[in-house]
């Protein structure tokens, strides 16, 4: 085999490869010889089939396999000899002339082809002891615990039908039928029957619930509202609407003491154990939010720290994924670039930067993990699958079989585990300083990438 580099530009490489006919013929003869004693052809005793006859019958078919193996071996030799790591699948360019390929399959002509690919960049990982990041910490307050208990009570509150002719009060649960119209036309998704609505819960469009206070069972009411400007359905956002509402039932909320009996309904020994469990769950929420903020801050620092060429194919693949997701969201909501106060060109530029950031950080995490010897154990992968299975009660066995039979799906379980372990490795070297903040600041949404 002869391999000549014809392009070396940034991360792009291209090689012209020549596989001599003699080498291919030797491989073909070896394959023919290995099958001589195994093949059975009518008219010949086992092991007595002439080699020439085998070549005439099976030659081209076997040569196809020989060529494929030789091409794969040539690619691997180029990568090994030049210590290159592929960023994406290589692209092969074979002769288009049928006569030339016919000679190759007959082992009478050399095979000349080219391989083009992008390689992964090389860069120094370095140490991380000069990185300083803040970890936001917020204590779980008694008020948060009480609010969580109140929400639990509200979700499980028992409502009792009010007396006939009683007017609905704030906090009552109404059962309603309604039809919504824009002008004189009913709009899609604007009608329903038998819907339960707790007045004051803020479940419906602003102003809707207020206009039902004082309503009685069996009463018809007309509710006038304006959809918010940022409403999810673009065809309704900012528009005035009229709802014809039929109140079919009015029920008053019952008193609910948070006592031991209430706690036992959720599997706890008593009210104190329920309170402890809620406090622990809230602490878990705080810890998760703190971790996400810390990780984002660290990734921002890493993004600024490293600068190297990015494989165009990886960036394009990442961009296509997030761009197609954006277009799908636009189709589902009916919103356009103009509705978002931007242009397609500007959005493309923003999403291109996001794609570059993701690829850059992905390569950094992979390189750090490899240099540090970070490994994901089978037990960790199994726990990851179990966590996924918990989200689909009753389908655990099917989910387990799915991951066992799909290496790509299994890799999607392994990848985030690997990433978190690398993040922990970096944080172990960086200077992490705790900063106590309010709950509001801890849970404040972060800007998009």
C-alpha cells in the first residue's frame, strides 16, 4: 500500500492511496486457498475443485470483500502512522470508471482512491488550580417547608358541595363547561366540559377566575379576557376573547389538619416525619440547583480557557440538531423570528455560537477525562438505567432490554455520568468558594448558552 498526503489544512486531511494489484491478488489467492477444502461444487469431489474454477465462480464476490478489508486496513494504518484521531466518519472517493473497477475486481489493476476526513484537535489540558468558582448555597427556610406542606394539603383537599343557590367564593372549586371565541368564531382548544377550577389558583388566563366569583351552580356567565402577549399559541397571543361559561357545580374547601392521620395517608409515621421528608426533598432541590449553577460557572470558565480549531463536521451536526429543534418549536407554537424580535440570520449566528461552545466543551471534557483516567463502571451505568426505568412504571423490563440491545442508547446513559465525573475531577483541583444567597437567587433562571 502507498499513501500520500494531499491535503493538510487545519483539521482537514486527505490522502491518496494506491493498493497494488499484486497485493490484492495475494489476498484473493489466500481466501481462495482457505475455502478450497470447504466448498462443495457439483461434479467435484471435496477438496478437488480447481483453484481456477473457484476464481471464475467466486472470484469477484470474494474480491469485493478483499477490497473492503484492504481499504479499512489502509485507513487504520494512516491513522496509526500519523497518530490521528477521527472527528467523524471518513469520506472515500473511488474511481467512477467502471472499467477501472472491473480490473480491480479481476485483480489485474491497481486500486487508487482518496480518503478525506477531519481529525480531533490536540491541546494541552493543563491544571485547574488557578480556576476560582462560586457555589451558591441557600438554606431551606421554615417558610419554604410550610409552603410545601400547604401545596400538599391543597392538592389533597376535600371539597363539599355548597348549598343550592350558594354563591362561589375565592378558594371554592367550580366545575364548568366553556366555549371560547375570538370575535364570533370559536377557536381550537377553547372548549371543554366538566373542568374543575379552584378560584384563586391562577390556573386559567388572568382575569378569568375573578369573573366567576359569586357564580352559582346552574348559572351561565360571559367572561371577557385578553390573552397575554407571550401566550404560547401565537394565534391567540394578545387577542381579546369571550368565554361562554356554564357553572355546573360549586364546592367549598374543607378544613384539613396536618396531623399524624394526614401524614399516614402518605406512608409516614406521623406529621413530624412528613415534615422531615419534605425538608429533605427541598434540600435536594437546593443542592441540585446549586450544582447546576456551579457546573455552568465552571463550563463558562473552561470555554474561555481553551481556544483551538473545531471540526466543522461536529459543529455542523450540533448546529443542525439545535436548529431543527427551534424550527419544530416554531411550527408547534406558530411563532416566527419576528415574533421573538429577531431575524433568522441573527438566530443562526447565535445558534452557531452555541454549537461551537458545546463542541469545544465536549472535546475538553473528553480530553480531561481521558488524561485523568476517568472511567464509568458497569454498576454506574446500571444505576443510570434504573433511574431511567423509574420514570416508566410497569415498563422496566422493556426499557432494560432496549438499552441492552442498543449500544447507542447505552452510550447516552454513559455520557452524562462520564461528564459529571470529569466535572468533579476538575472541581477537586479548582478553588470552590461557597456563597450564601436567597432562595430566589439560587433558583433564578440562567441565561441561554
